[in-house]
């Protein structure tokens, strides 16, 4: 992997014939009670937490994978549908030199508001008009279809299963728990774009048993996180996540009884 460029809102790395660009949709704040212990209780010990004004910092990222056959956008940010500090995907794309027209397919890690909302523009049309296919996990097709704002994308909807390739060199990997059909994507066999496997890096790498208030099945989310962390270390994967701190791309190392996130640096 080669780091090509690091900007305030975007980070670009090369993986052989593929390029991955992390795109910031902004950052918001969440209550500290969203971090939960093994029994679902709010955590009392948050000394290591990344806190601003008494709340947890929550970055939001999407990712473009560019290849010879086109560009795949993984997740689409919150647009104007959630917190006012989000919705910066377009700004990040301009910084990175990524035009909306170049996106030829979209794949969602899951259908929560901060991942799906940017698919539709403010005027109600498709934000990525040349994206001929929108891949959504089979388990979440119903939730996608039930959202009225997603109506413009329904004709392009494609079911996504474990092992499917929404683009050559990108393979879907089941990572359920946060949502029923939560997916990760393995790029070039060495970068794992894992959606919401980790929400708060400052706590959940060191203590991967800690879950998130919006995990649909907290025990299953915990099991998926542990399995992917173990795999990332064993196979030497680069990881990228929707809620990892800047630059949203790095490696995982064992640290004591848990793990540590080692962000990429320019020239790495």
C-alpha cells in the first residue's frame, strides 16, 4: 500500500490496480452512554475515551474504490438527514478530485441513516446518476425499500450476499450484529473496509467487548468485531472504518489484552 495524498477531508491510498479514497462526511458528538458493557450497561470507566464537550466524538466516513472498470462508492454519508455537522461528502469529493458522475456503483455496509442518506440529493434525485447498481445486503432490502426517500434508487437495487463482488477486486464479507445484514468489504485481498465494526476507536480497540447503543444484536456485534480484529492481525489487513478517527485507514496490532489502531501516515 502507498499513501498518495492526505487532505483535511480525504485520504488516498494505492493498492495495486485499485485506489481507495477515504471521504469525510464530517464529525458529530454522541452521548457517552452509547458505549455499553458486556451486559448492555452504560460504562462508568471512560478514562480513555475521545471526548469533546462531554460527548463522544463520532467521525463519519465513506470510501471510493477506483479501478479499471469504474468507481465503487462504499456508503454515502448522512447528507442533510441527521446532524447539522455532517453532510460534507460532496466537499470531500471535490477536495479529492472525485466527481459524482464517475461513481458507477454504490455498496452499502448497512442501511442506517449516516450510511444511506447521501444516495439521494437534496432535490430528491439520485446523487450518483451513473451508479447503475446499488448493492444492499439481502437482510436489509426491506428496510431500504421502506424508506420513502430511497424511491429513486429502487430500480437499481441489487441484493448483496457473502462473497459477492460489487466490483472486481472487492468482496463482501458478512459482519452482522450492528445490523442484520451489516457487511464489510475486502479490497484487493488486503484492505478491510468494515463499516460500523468499531464506533469509538479510543475505547473499542483496547476493549473490543464494549458495544454500541445502536447495535441491533450486541452479542453478535461483539462477536463480529472480535473475529474481524483477530483476522486483521492474523492476515495483516489494512483496515478502514466509517467511524475511525482521521485518517480512517490504518493497521491493527495486538496490545495487551486488546488491540490498537495504527493510522497510516503520509509516505507509509
